[in-house]
């Protein structure tokens, strides 16, 4: 097991290097940071001097080596835009993004799994059809449109929930959390729903399909014949067996939720990493963009690892194989 | 009906939620000031924000004219070129230390250092001399009547504070103390700052001036997404936002309790040509020649533009056509040349025929799509107007972060540019847009097309140095007349300035798009 984790960690370093390389080779096409850093009245000579100082005239390969070399030594550099240390800027923004992503995931599971089971057990019910239709609509509308619609309905028209920001936050060590205040939760609700809609639909459809499959299998029929109570049958025997593919997809999707929270964060001015990344693109803030992409790659690797470990926890067959 | 009722309830709820602290003023803008250091970045969001906290020797009033701030008065030096500033006595910084000429000297050295982005303001300065605690001389290389106007955003730091905190120079690569902390003499101070998220300002109790505002706390939030910003205003979470998109004006005006503030920025939007290009880069039918080098072709392009239609269709009647590179009201504006070239497609076709292009030709038009209001739509409209006279523009648009580098690399046949004169004087665009590019003399650095006219080049130093306003204006008039006759650029219109606020907020909309908290009243 330890060997497995260590192997994965070593792999992750290569993944991050590859991402950093790809990102770096694209940055040249994003634009020129110097024109964004200086005012209109700055002379061309001063611009060139700054370009030289920042090493932007160096060949691509040496810029990349310097970037990765510094990162391996724990030096994440300074933002071109704010001159702050990039490591601080990103770590300050991580809690907001993670809390948003996790709450979105929880909402999608809390609603998606029961809805999936229900629609699988009563495939012809009127409620099933309604739920399927609604989620189909929900998943077809782009995230930012859903966000704007929710803002205008609950924020502007009804005035129930805030339209932007994180609300009240509590500092716990280095972690700035909005999960411990009422206003924090009020602010979290709309962005979490927006971010979770796609995930929710996916979970529901997956659980539904798997559940319908499992319900047809022999062991369920035998269990039914033996008179196992329906409730126990559905939730203990059937549902658990649907969970392996569900966890795979949901787990992999969670990496995407974190990475693609950019749109949701922008619509709700949610001060997470995605918003920081978006601001950095606008400003051609290469150090922040580079570190962000590497951190996201790391998240993906980490999520994949957790998914693999969860398999083992859920599926006894995998545990047995490990012992052999 | 139901919706109307909901609106009413929403409005009532937000009123009860925020009326408890009536003098807390919340505002939003699309950009966070990237630093709190007044010398590190020469950009409008930073300088506008910091003008609430720091002060210069002089400042601009609501009507944009110069008035005393940390200097009470100033006069030209008598036996050499330059200006003497008599400083205000008894002014303290927000940490309590006394302001004097040493701070000005220190700030000058800091702001003109290589690490400062604002150092171009001090290019004409030869020497700065402290005479006593409250008198300081700025000696210039040549007579410089505009110098006090040009340093309105030169903000003064406390020498002792900067030195004690290792902020002697503006941060270039890494942050320093002054990047996030402030110590100015201005009407407001920063109570807390979370970069990119929230900045809270509080009035400076020890400010030397008489407060005209009634704010006890001001909270700034950057909101990048325009729709989110509008929702934040309409839901009552913020009191004021700058700017709002043109298409949202009707929605704000249609609601009770909100108002739109409209004005004109000092920015003129224009088309520029690749004057010095030997041939068109993006033409499918002309090779080996650049028709835009012919003045008749440039005039034809100018006559093809129907500014009234652009105004009606794209700008809801909110723009005025421009005749020159600065709008009326800016000092040096040439009244004598205030008619813009008329919309006359027949004349345009005739000029093209005369120039040897009876069937027109195709060329490349470059435009940004996130820099000016409706920039992309403007270029589409202009391209169809050009096409009507036979000028077939191949339009390509892109984000501004990639746009300036392309213009610097001469990758255009025609391009869009907006220019706001930083000194609020016509000399500014002459220096940056009309002078023959010369990096040594720091001239023409935004003259991407390389427009060059010897007479204009010769007049610029005289304009910069002439003390007599009438003589100076005559020279400016000549420059404007030359560049109009040569159609050096096609000035289009002055960009509108559109802000929105709750009805109970009084504020001043200054033409430089700066927002000053000291003119805000919450009723």
C-alpha cells in the first residue's frame, strides 16, 4: 500500500512537470506582461529594461528551467501584477475554492444519489419524469447562465441571498473558512448550487443506470426470493454495488469541479483560486498562472489517488487481491 | 404584477439590511488597485484609488483644474527654468509624523528612480533643491509651463516611514512594505486590505482639509464580471459601481432608487494608419504598395465613417464626434479646427478613384475586444462603412494583453486606439501620437504607424516651452490643422463614462475616470 502511494506521488511530479511545460509553452501566446505592468507614459527603454530584469528575453527553455528549478526549491516567485509572493496568494485562495467545491460535491451527492435511486426504482413514475426533465434542462444551460439566473432571482428579485463574495469568514490557523457563519453559508449556497448542478445530474443518472442494472442481476433476485426486506435490499445490497463506478466518475469529476470553478467563481466574485487565475490571465501574470496550473495538476493527481484508495475501502475483492 | 411585487419586497429587505450603518459607503469597480505604492504603477485604477489616501503637491478639482494640495502656492523661478513650491505647514502623515520638504525631496528621488513606473513625469527635471522646510524648487531643463499640471498624481510619501520600513524604492520584482501598507496625508486611510477581495477605508481624523463627505467607513470590492456588479448594485449590496456596460443603462434607469451617471471621459477613440509601412500586410489585392501612404486614401477612409449612425446604433446617443485627438475642454483644444471630416461616401469614392483605386482594395484592420466600450462592435460597424466605399477591411480582434505587442510589431494596416491625455493638455497626444518615434528623446512611443511630419516635430518643443497662452495656442492650432489635412489619424468620438449609484448617493464624476471619496455624500 505504501509502495503504491509513493509510486503515485512520484508519478505526480512528472504530471506536474508536463503540465508546467505545456503551460509555459502556451504563455508566450497569452500576451505581453510588460505592457500590462507599465503605464502608457513609460518609455520604451524602461519597458525593455524591465523585460530584461524579469528574464523575459531569455530563451523559452531557460525560463522554464528557472521556473521549475525555483519551484522545486520551494520558491514560487512573485506576481507581476501585485508583486506579492505567489505561494501566499494561492494558499490564501485555496480554502475558498475547496470549500466551494466540497459543498457543491456534498449537495450533488445528497440530492443526486437519492434521486438516482428513486428514479431507478420507479422508472415510470410522474416524479421520475419530472426530475429527469428538470435535470436535463439544468445540465444543458451553461454554468454562467445558471449563476446569473440564480443571482437575479434570489439576490436581486427576492433579496434573500447575497449576490457576490464570501460573506463572513472565520480564521482557523491558516484556513479562512466561511462554513462557521450564517452569512458565510448564505453566500455559499448559490455558487455551490451553480457549481454542483452538472455534478448532481451526472451522479443521478449514473446511480439510476447502475441501480437499474444491479436490480436485474441474479443475486438481487435471489435475495428477493429469500424475502430480504425491500429497504435493506435496495440500500444495503443494491446501492453499495452501484457505488464503485459512481465513485470513480464523481472522484474524477471532483478534480474538474475544482479546476473549472473558474466560471462560477467569476460569476459570484468568489475569492478562490479560479478567480485569481482569471485575473492573472487578464494581466498576463505568468508566475501566478504557472503555479496555479501546477497546483491544479497536483489536485487531479491527489483526487485520483483518493479514488483508488476508496475503491479498496469499498470493494472487498480489491483488498483480497492486495493480500495475495 | 407578481414580479413587481417581488421587486418591491426585495428593495424593502435590502433597505432594512443596510440602513443601520448609513454612512458606510460600499462601492465596486472592475479592477482592484494592484498595489498601494503610489510610485510603482502608472495606471488609472491605482492612481485613482491612492488619490484618496496620498496627496500630491497639487491636485485636480471637480472640474479638472489644478489647485493647491500639499503645496499652498507655486510660482516660476525667476533666474532659471523651473518652479518653486511653497508647502503647506502643519500637515501630518497618518502615522503622526510631520510633512516637510524633505518628504517631497525623498518622494521625488523615489518616484524618479529606475524602479518607479512614474519616472517619465520627471523627465524634464534637471535638479530639485530644498530651500527650507517648506520651500522646494524643481529646476527644469527648459521653460515648462505645464510642469505643475503634469505632477498632479505625484504623491508624497513620508521619508522616515519609508526608510524605517525598507520601502525606499518602489517594489519592482518582490513586494515591500509600501505595497500593502499606506501612510499618506490624504483624507482617507486604509483600515484593512485583502488584495483582490476587499479594501476598507476610514476617514483620516487628522486631515488638514475640511471634509466635504459624510462617510465613516468606505468598503471597496473589485467585481470583475459586469453582470455580477450590476446585480450587486440592484440588490442593494453596494451603493455605487464604476463603470457599467452601456447595455445595462436602461435596466438601471428603469428601477426605482437607482441612477445612472453619464459623462464624457477625456479619451478619444481613433483609427490609426501604418504610415511608414511600405506595403499592406493583410491585403488580398494590393501587393508592393501601401495605399494609406496616399493622403487621399486616408481622407477617403475618414469620409466613409458615419459617426451619427455609430452613435445611434452602438452608443444609444451618448457620444460626440471628435475632430482632433483631444475632446473640447482639454487645454490646447483647437477651436479653430473643431469640425470633423464629414460623412460623405461619394466624396470618399471620388478620392479613391483619384488615388488610383476606383474599385477600392482590401486591408487588415486590428481592434482590441476588451479595452474600450463596444470596441469590437465599433470596428464591425466601421468595417461595413469602409466596405460601402470599396475599402474592404479584414477585421481581426483580440484581447488587449495581446493587442499592444502586435501594434508594436507593426502587425496591422489600420488599427484602433483610444487616447486619454495624462496631463489633460494637447501637448500629450502630440508628444506620444504625432511625433516621429524616437526612443532616445522619448517621443512618439505610441505612434505605432510612424506618422512623421517635420513641422509637427519642430513645433513640439516650442509648444512645451511657450509661456504665452495665445502664442502657444497658435502653434497647437497649426499642428492640429496639419494633422487634420494629412488625415494622420481618424478621430472618431469621445468615450462616454457611465457609472451607476443608488439615488441617495451624491458624488462627483471626474472626466479622468477618477473616483474621489471626499466628494461623496450618503443621504
